[in-house]
C-alpha cells in the first residue's frame, strides 16, 4: 500500500521517500533502510534479544532521523512500523514537529495480541489496557512472544507514542469502532479505504471451473473450514493459493480426507496470481478473525469476481448479505459455494459488475488520493 500511495502522490506532483527495513522480497530500498531480522529463524534467546529491538530499534531511529533531516518532509505517513522498525521512530518525527499520520492495519495499538485471535477463537481480553492477560493466556501462542508483546504494549503507552500521531486512518468502519470503544477519540480516526491502482480494475468473464482461495495459510484465515466445505463438494475443484505456518497441517488434512478436488498451488505473485484470480469462477475468504479490510476481497471485486466469505470484522462492509455466511458455519459455507458456483453466468456477471463498480467508488486511486491529501493538509 505504501508503494501505491507513493506512486499516486508522485503522479500528483509531490515528492515522496520511503523508509523501511531491508528484506529479500523488497520491491524498493534505499540507503536509509534498516537491517532485516528473521524472527522465525532464531533461537529462543535470540528471539528475546531481537524482541527488545522490536520494542525500541536504535538503528531505525538513527536512520529515520537522517532521512527526515535530509528529505525534510511536511508529512510522515506510518504503516506497519511494529516488530522491525518499532514505535521509536514516531518520536523522531514528533521532535521535528512534522505532521504524523498512521494507517491502522490491525489491532496492535489496543492489544498486544494484534489480531484479537488466539487458540482458534476471537479473543479481546487484552483490550482496555489489560495487557498482562496476554501473558496469562499466552495470547501469542508462544510464551516468549507473549511476554515481549506485553512489554511492548506497556512501553508504547508509557512513551505516549499513540498520542504523538496527529490522525489515524482506518480502512474499515469496524476497526475504527473497535479503536473508539478502546478509548481513542473519534475525531482522530478517519475512515479511508485501501487503494487499488486503476490497472487492477479488469473484467474477465471467461471463468474456469474452479474456486480459489488467496492468502496466508494460518489459523485465523480459516482455510480448514474451506477444506471441510470442499469435502462436501467433491465435484468442484479448489485451488489454495498462498503459503504460511499452517500449510503442512492443511495439506495433511487434505490427504487424510482424500480431497482429490483440492490443489495447493503455493504462493503466487504478479501476472500469474492475477490470472489465477481472473480465471476462478469465484473466490472464498473463510477468515475467522476480525479482518480489517482484506485486499484479497478488494482485488477480486476489482476483477468483477464473486467472493463468498464469513461475515466477520470489516468483511461485512465489503460484500452484500447474499455472499456472506455466519463464521465457522461449514454447512452454510458449503451451500453458499454451491449456490454461486451453479448460478447462471449472467447472474454471476451482474453481481460481479456491481462489486467492481463499488470497488471503483470506494477503492479507486482518485478517491483515495483526494482523501489522504485532505488529511495531510488539515
């Protein structure tokens, strides 16, 4: 999203610089970027050591200060700065009296457990400053991570980093309401939908006979529920596109249930991913956590594709009731998939075009640019 914003602002005549951490998959880097740490490839004690860097990253603070002094921006727009960069860089901008804007992608600023999901269910026990419950309930499902996440949450409050942000942007009304309920001032959070470049809006009515899932393979994404629905629909082909910590378990479940109609195609990008989405008859988003505003749905809508999903979090704002199912209802999901898979081509096209028009209005680049420029200049 940051690169899309950069492109839109530069086309409108503004100068933009990016700050982040170096990563093998980066599409962009510069001399200010910080070192990348792969937390998944470290020992327990290294996790603890590097975890404190996630709480306060001295390198990121130094490099960011250098960038601000060289570039002299009027506005700093933060995205996911946790873990690698840390909230320490917020104070760097505040010290220089630069306007600060932050797009909220999850629930990190109201709970150490940033997804409000653990051990297979939605959980909000840490919201309201009760961060210690993250340790008691092992909300990160890893004792070291739960400890560090709790320390980080208290540290962020003590340092008053949240109050240093001039305005927050929430892609969904659902997430905005959660933050307000947790004590954030309503006039400090604006709803601004996630943007899509105009090139993403394409129409392809040559559907192939398969259903696609696109996204991370993790517990909160609910792919296991999709596999259970696939078991009830042996004559429909399913393509699981993505990677993640649950991949091996999901593949094992597929083998155990003899799901010959399910194919794990791995992580895809660019033109190959676009083709898989465009060729699918419909897409399914079986998330069981409080999704904010998933790009998988927005990108599918931009291609006029039908999306069936569980009605949870911000998803309900993106899709009409006729495409939604109660969370974790496998039978309901099975029926909904079958209904839309067997729907006439004309009906799917009609609904798909309506979804595309909605995405153009809500997520179009021109509308997004107008809104963020209003926020920057306010």
